[in-house]
C-alpha cells in the first residue's frame, strides 16, 4: 500500500487501511480500534490516514498499459454518494482486461456522470494515452454511447453485448414462476452452433413467450448485431468471451462495499474504497483464466495478424 520512499506508516495506519480495504466504514474502524486496542480514533483521523494512499491510487490510474488486450470487459456497479448535501446514485465502471497471457488486470475504474458517446470516447482515449493500441473484443452491457465510441477509438474492435446482462434484462419482465423455463429457452439462442440457428431459436422463443411477455424479447431483436460475434467461436471459448465470470468475482468484492455503507460521504471516499478493494482482490490473480490456451488459439485464427504467434 505504501510506495517506495514514501513516509513511513505506523502499524495502526496499516491496520486502518487494511480494514478500509475490506469494506469497513470509518465508524466501524473507529469502534474496532477502541474494542481491540483501547485506541480512540475519530472518523476524521481515519479519513486522513486513508488519504495517504491517494498518491498510490493516482500512480496506479496513470500506469502504462499493454499495447494489446484480446478481451476487455466493462461493467457497472451503482453506489449512493453524498454531494453538496444531496444523495445521488453514481455508477462505478470497472474496466477489466485479459492480457495476452490470459491474466486478468483491472485497467481503471471510472466514476460515471452521464453516459454518452463523448464520455466513453474520453474513457477509451484515456486507455490509448496509456499505451493501448488494439483490443479485439469489448464485452459490455448496453451502455449509452459505447458502441459509437468504440467505432471511433478502436475501429477494428468488435463490440460484444454481455449475454449475462442480456439474460438478466430479459428475465426482469418475467414472473418468478416462469423464469427457470424462460432462462432454459434463452440458452438455446446463445448456445446455438451458428448464427443462423441462433436466429431461428430466437424467433421460436419469441413466438412461445410473446403473448405472455410481449416486451421480454425486444432486446434480442434490437441488439442482434452485437450479440452475434460469439457465434464464430466454439462453446468453450464463448464462455471466456460472452460471460462476465472474469469480472463477477471482482464485483462480489465491490458489492460488499454497498452492504457495509448505505451512503458514501464523497466521491473521493468511494474511489478510495474501490481502489483499496481492487488492490486486495487482485493479490490472488496469478494464473491465466480457464481454457485460455484454446481461446487464444481461436482468437489468433479469427483475428489474423493482430496477435503475436
């Protein structure tokens, strides 16, 4: 947590930062210090201690990145933040890259204001400014303006709609008693052997459920062009690309912050908590993701001359 040549941090400071990284609030940390050490620490003092890692966060945000990422995931988690006495819902966008050797790496975390192509273009240009020259596939939910921004910043990059989110957005229109059966029918679409069969299965599912749930399948028809890139890959490789398994475990860490804090006192407090949670979670990321060798082989064929041999 402390970079080289930085002023020493005491044991108590280290413990405070560790507790903050695990999602504890300043009040909870203060109570814990009193219970265990008999040490009274105000919430202001604890906030000052955690501020000591802000230079490390800034350095991390601006570190150089790889020139090429085969797959990039963008996902959002929403938090309540107090600004100027008003509580607002803000989205924290986590951008996770899969490197050439198949290892996960959080490239940045952005606190979103208003989604738009202009906003996403600035985010993607930020990645370019840190050294990213090419991305094969970007997997994300239907973020406003993301498709247009990708076409501008990385014109050769394919935009793949996240199937996990697509399914969730579909099932929110469906009654609990029908969700299991509906979800099974949706699998016939994204597990189809090719795009043509996927379209046939999509139409069958639409016909079967449209009378009962007329709006449920609208996204599948409207977004078909950004759902279909997966069909050129084998089923094993699809799981690497179209699901957010790579990011879901990380999101579970971030969601703990929501359970611990109903409202963050400021945007800076939210950023500190997110980055400390990221540092904590990524300590274990030492191995490539599952089936990466097979995925890399197929990506090398599909995107000829863009991946090193």
